[in-house]
C-alpha cells in the first residue's frame, strides 16, 4: 500500500520503520523540518514503571496548589477556551481510583511491549543511540512523598512491575560518583534510557536510505473525504492521495482531527530541558526528583535536566521562572552539583500531546475507513513510540495486534 503518515515525531518515525519493513511505500508529512520537536529534547527515558496515568486522584488538588507558584512543575493557564474546558471536564471525570485501576494494566502492556521493540531496534539498527538498561531512581526528600512513593511501589509490584524501596545509604551506593541527599528512593530495575539527539536524526537518515519519502515544511490544511475514505490530503504545497493515512500529529491532533470530524480532546503540555556537556562526575542511573518533578538523565558524558508540564495551548514562549524551578531543585538532591541558570538559547522546550485521561489514542477509525490514529502519548511518547509504531503496522497489515487496544480507543470521547 501507499501510506501517508502525518507527523514525524517518534511515533510517526516508528510507524514508518515497521510499515516499510512490511513492504509498504511510506511518506512522512510534517509541518516542520524535523530538526526539533518533542522527540529531540526530552529526558530520553523508557519507563515501563510509569503505569499511573496523568489523570489520577490528587492531581486536581495538587494542580490548583501549584497554579499559584510560578516555579511549580504543573500549571494550567486559565483561559476561556472551549477545547480546554472540554478537556478539563474529561480530566476531572477521569481522575479516579477506578480509572487508575483500569488504565494501569493497559499502560503496562504498551510500555513493556515498546521496550521490547527498543531492544530489537538496538540490535537491528546500524547505529548506536545510547540505549542502556540501568533502571530508574525515584528520589524523595519529604515524609509525604515517601508515603506516596512507597504506596506506588507496592501498587507497581502488585501489577507485576518490579520496584524496590531504598534507604538513603542504598541510594548512595548506586551513585558512587555523586553525593545524593534524600530521605530515600524507589528503584525500578526494568526501566531504560537513550539519547534522543542520536536516535531521532540517525533514524530519519536510516528511513531515507530505506526509501521512505519525507515531505517536510508541509502544512495539512484540509481533507477531501469520499465514501467514508480520505481521498485527498490538501496541503500548502499540493494535493496528495494515498491508500491509507496514519494520524500522528502530537499536540496538533485535536485540531487536525476536527477537520476530519473526529473528537480527539488534546492539550499541549509544555516541558523544558537543558543539557550540561562534559560532566566530570556524572550520575549512573536516570532519576526523577519527586517533589519538583524533575527528570535527570545521563547521556554519555552529558547530563540532561527536564521538567514542568504547562497546559498553555500551542504556545512556544519560555517561562524563565519554571526553568529556574528546575535549576533550583538540583542542589536539594545532588548538593555538590552547582548548576548555573542556562542561557535561554540553550533551553529546549517541547509540546507534549496530553489526552484528558492520560492514555494515548491508538486504533482504526470506524468513521473513516482508511485512517489509523496514533497520538496523545503525553510525557510517554519516546517511551511508547516504537511499540505504538509496531501496533500501527499490525493494524494496517490486518494482523493480530500484540496487545489489547480497547483502553486506547480513539473514539472513547465521542
């Protein structure tokens, strides 16, 4: 088949990789030149440990508290916007224990499946992208965080995700080169990490070598639908026709979906990162600072810090205070690490596609017969990208899918 993938992030690239391997002709259409985006500057974590969706009990009360702190890790910009109000309503309805209990097994299946795909890619791709399976440390300093995280570890173990509660000394033993000042930590040995700045550009080059076409700096403006199929994709350059279409447009999926008459509630969750080059005494294991929600990942001799979730719409401005919040948190956990405020030109930002219930949209459209949807992975796009790409390939090849997709139905908010 001749297949168009709209969106060239890690989900679109992974879909292209597996569809190409299955013998299809693939064209990736993207509004950018693919030299930036969420798949580049993120924390590089592959986290099967993250089985709790963003919509969970306590998130609304925390969010309200954090809204009044300019350095807080989570912020919703108040605005009279119909899409935001609809998204907020669904988020509120989803932030329940029942939703978490139902979602955790589905997220676990997708994340572990995606990690298997990463293991395959690390073996089969002709380049190294810094893939390591060293696990993840969740570090905390307060009694409240300790209670929440030990409960989370218990829940994870019940769900079949290995988790160990560590004392401060046990945490320190895992980081021989850097002093760590914490009350304790949770260690998830099944997690992994990679260097996105290696993976994404090298994967793009590899796909080009395999004959995949890239139509870049191309904005999709509309669609012509005939007999419940996309007949034409109208763009700013020309009109295009394909047998099948994959929608993987990240934070723009709600807007693009609306042009197809689909309801895909989506908000862009802005995150920031900056990277220290040539760190003399680096950490060994990726970590997350629980109280400040900052992710820290070693990437060779570099060290990346990332964090915040700003629900501000498709907005590319940088909040200096939120970057300062990340910087100020570092010596609380690594007291010998004195990190200066980065120059604003060195601060990366990306827009994560957040569905209101914290689950991605993956599956075939029942309304448009030649459309498959793969988007809305929130902070987990890199982690779940290859697994999603393989599932897209299985759907289009009409094969039995490797995991259940009911929880990820793109039509669950119709």
